[in-house]
């Protein structure tokens, strides 16, 4: 029995070391595989219960190749904006199909982040796995339930329409000449009548300047500021803000000739803008284009129905006491120093980037950027319990524990790094050393078999 058990032990040694060699071979062949986690060979003695005061019976050895999923590989820089890596715990969520995925397609978890668009614009890694993420709404927020896998959608970076941004702020720095002579028309000036206002061109302004703003479709609209020094107060100016041409707006009672705001601006004795004594609105509100030309309510204005644009609110930044810039009244010629207008014209998609929070950001040719997805990090209570799949991916197993979807760097999740890839965790020097040890162990096991064979042969000769 002892000789036979020794023969079987040698056989188990050959089998175990051959399996170990296969794992080592996988490690060496994947030394350049992105996100690969090396295999460790764990040998276990197969010891059976021994009867007392009897000869020993050999039991042999078994081996199990364990993927060291929790090991962090080195991060290597990449020039591709959609190449992603994870620094810390967690995995990217992927599936084998994108838009055509159904409930039977499993979710797979990977660290192989060499994602690039396929012919449909969906991000897919070298193993053919599609990246999934949360969709982002127009405000840049994620509204999906972060605890549900079914709330994830395949990340697509093509087919994204262009974008424009309406102006919502205008800043102006200008000086109005303090010694400006009073115009003869100032005595009869009335902003509500075409015959006595500046918007119609009947009254010549003492100073006029224009700025261009963007509407909701990215079109340019001209706002003209007309100033007329008041006939009775040396520190007060009448102001009209009107759209040029006036046919771009529809106005209600009290507003004529394309006016969208009228009032006065006042200055203190030091030439600084006095907001408290001024009546010019600091916020311009223009309603959306109506379906047909409809007169707005009194004091209101809308964009012309021929433009088909959305409503717009523009904040006027014209300064104040102690605030640099804005409107001033000093005894020097009236002049515009600077004006700043935000908003942009229409721009097409230029590039796609991913930030450190995992947001996939579309960059447009007009300088705008828009968040379109957020990539989550999947974490498990015991990531070593995941089950290896083809393509450097893993699926959830019974010993992996609960799945959690988290934002990058939040609550123990690793940080997403864009333009970087995680290198294989294989150390060649260690693997070559293991090759030598495994080869010697395999040879030694073969010697057990040949020795047991010689002993059995000797035993058989006794009968002869």
C-alpha cells in the first residue's frame, strides 16, 4: 500500500506542478496585458488520516491558481482621452453588448480601461467589453438610482449634437462726461414716444454704445445703450436699452422702437455709480418667441415670433460705489472702456474627455463643455471572491459579497484616472524564479514515480 500511495503521490506532484506551470505561463504571456492580475499558485498537502502504529500512506498534493485581484498595477500615461484606469479599489462596469443588450447579458467588471469608440460611437475596450455609466441631465446631475445596475446605460461619445449658450450676463465699463452740455432735446425727452426718444433716432444720444449678445440658438442680437444727460440733475442720465433692429422684439405698452428697458442712472459727487438712486433695471427679461406675433403685457418684451428662440434673462453689471469698473461720471470724454458678454455661438463636437470624478465631458468647438455621462466604480465586500472571465473581466460570485456602485473616490471607491492605463501586476523576475522551482519540483515528482516503479519491480521478482 505504501509503494502504491507513493506512486500516486508522485503522480499528483506531476499534475500539480504542471498546473502551476500553466499559471506561470499565463502570467508571463500577460506581462503587457492592461489590467491583468497575476496568478499565485497555492499548494496544499492532501493528507489522509493515518492509522497508528502502521506504515505511512502518501496522499500527495493539490494546487489552486488564485488571481490576486486586489493588487494595484502601475498607472501608465496614455495619449488617448478615453483610456481610463482606477487607482484604488473597484472596477469599471461593462457588458458584452451595448444598445442591443438585453436582460440575459451579464454585467462584467474589469480594470482593463483601454476604451475607444466603436463604429457606433460606444466606448469598448480591447476585449470587446462596452463601458456602462449613468446618464447626466441638462444640469450636469445624475438622476438615476445609483444602487441599480439597470440604471446604467452604454457610454456613447458620438452622435452628440452641437451646443450654444445664451448670454445671461453683460458687464460694461464706461465713462459719461461730467461736463457734457445739456442737449436741447433733453427738455422734452420722453422715452415712451417715438418722436421724443433715442431708440427711434429722433433724439440724438449724448453717448451710445452697442454690445452683441447670443440668443438660445446661438444667434447674435444687438443691444444698444443710449445715454442722454438729464435736463434738471447734473448727476443723472436717461438711458434706453433697445434691440437693433427693433423688429427682433415685440414690446408691450411703455416700450417702443425695440426698447427692452428704460430708466435713469445716477452718480454721486465723486463720479461713482449710485445704484440706490438709479431706476434702470439691472436685469433684462425677454420672453420666448410666441407662435404668432402677439403684443406682450405692459412693460414687457418678447423675442420676435420670426426668431423662434427661448426666453432670456440678462444681468447687467454696471458697477457700484467702491466697485472697480462699471459706469462712472468723470470730466473726461464719454467712452466705452470694456464690455464683456458671456454665451457662445453654435459649436460642433470637437473632443471627449473624462475628468477625475468620472464625468464624460463633450468639448465643443465654441469652447463649451457638457457632461454627458458619469462612470461609476463598482466595489465588492470581497473582490477576491469574483470569478474570472474571458478578456480580463470578472463576474460576481457567491463569495464576492454585496455590489456597490459609487462615484470616483467616494466611500472607499478608487479614483478614476483619465489618459492612463493600469499595467499588468506580473513581475517577470519572480515568474522566472517560479519557473525554475516548478521545473525542479516536477522533476523530483517524476523521480518518485521511477523509484516506486523500481521497488514494485523488485517486489514482483520475489515471486519469480
